């Protein structure tokens, strides 16, 4: 028999730093019919919880991973196979499976992060894939490139993908002269030039969406397409999240603020809160965020409307993705860019690219493929 008829379900590697995950529960029983994209079991990492989805169809023949148990990345959690495969061959497959070592995984993944020097300071970035198309992932206010943990490797299957920490964020330099949309867009433009990107498909979330639109309006030759995920810059209204995020000083204050980002509040783990607090307490971060928030969202109003400039001119091919339960920016703004393709998910919030990662990744791949 060929092992091609047996498909392993393994502990996924979500993002650049994940080494292990805990099985929190199975969503299907042995013998269940599996279709590609079906959620099979739930896994929790030190960053966030999520569902492991099937890449292939078949029957769930064996659940190997035990609930409430931690497994290294790529450990065997279960087996999908055709009903015609004998039980003895399933037994042999499970017994013979060897989890790749951490060293093998490190070699496969290559460098986790890279750093470049720009006029905006040191910028951290990650690179995945080697496809002809180039994608740049642009995070939102207070975020960093690790927020794309469910997306960067999958998109790297179809394109060369870059994700960066914008100035003042993540592990990039914690200073920003003249904070505002112009400055952030200039930093993105210099980043692209420094790493040798002439033009790219820009994928921007929230503030990152406004930056992507601003670049498309100012320098259209650098933008092959836009994917805007719950973007700022398509309307004036915005919730109180930004001011509350800047003001939060401790876990008790910050946790309910971060919960506004998700339709499923349980996705805000203790580790996620602790990581954000650690970032907010770094030297220079608090005044930088205050100044940037005032420039972009002062008076709880979106100060810049790059979407209006795009609507008045010739926009590149544009995909707008939103979560209907977005508590930060109204999902109704998705209709404010004439000519764009719009997809709104009912069961997701502002972090729709995490909550509906598989669907969002598929949409982006289709969009950049033309």
C-alpha cells in the first residue's frame, strides 16, 4: 500500500516562533467524513487558540492526540484515510511516524526574523516563500508581524511574502518623527525599496489598510493589488478601542480592551495580554502610541480618508474583507470603496484574518492570482 492513501493530521506551526501546542478538544469522532477545510480539533498555543483544519478529504480513522496534552509542532495528532485502508496499516503508520526534530524544522523554516536599517530606524521583518508574486503584510495600530501567524506560511505557498514591524511597533525602533499616515507610508515605501521590492500586493489590516490605500493613491506603480482587512480610512467612525488601548496600564485594564478585537472573546489568552503589556511598557512606546493615536484617530474620529482618494481615482484590484461583529471599525465601511470586491464574515470581528484564517487565506490567494 502507498502511504499516499493515509494523510497525517499534525500539530500545525502557526507563525514564526511556535514550538508546541496543546490539544484542547476534538471536534469530530473517529469514522467522521472529512472534507478539505473542515475544522477537526482545537489547539491552544501560548499566543492564541485556533482550530486545525483538514487539507485533504477522507475519513477520520484514528485520533492520536489526547485532550489537555501538549505536543511539539508536527507531532502526529490523527490519521485521515480512505475506508478501504485496513486497520493494520493505520496501526503501522502510527507506529512508524517520527516527529521531525527541532533542528530539522529550523532548517526548513530558515531565519525567523531579519532586520534592516532605514531612515525610520531599524525595522524587523520576516520573509516566506519564493513565488513570482510578492505580498507585503501590514499590521494595525499596536500590532506587529507576529499577528500574521495564521497567514504568512500559507500565503508563502503561493507567493514571496514579507511581513514587517512598522516603526514604533514590535521589535522595530521605538521612535517616530512626525507620526501620521504620511510618515508610516514613507516607512513602508523605504522598506520595500531597501529589500528590493519594486511592486507588491499589499495586504493591510486596520491602520495597515489605510497605509496600503495611501501608498496606492500616492505611488500606484508600487501596488499590484490591495487586500484591505477591516481597514481604517474608509469612513470617519471608529470605536473607543485605540484610546482605551493606549490608556491601559495593567492586565485588568487591557484584557477587556483586547477582547473587543474578537467575536470569540476566549481567543484572548493570558499570554497574549502579557505580551501586549510587555510591549507597551518598553521605553518610548507609550508616548509614541499617544502621538500616533492623536494623529490618526484624534477625537475618536478617523482623521485620514485615503479610501476617498482611491474612489475618486483609479484603484488597483481591491478586495475588502471584514468581520460583521467588528467593534473597532463599523463593517458597513466595507461598502465605501466603489469597485472593490467585498466579503463580510458574520461570525468574526476585527481580527477576522485570525478568526477565519483559512477562508481569508484562500481569498487572498485567489485575489493575488488575478
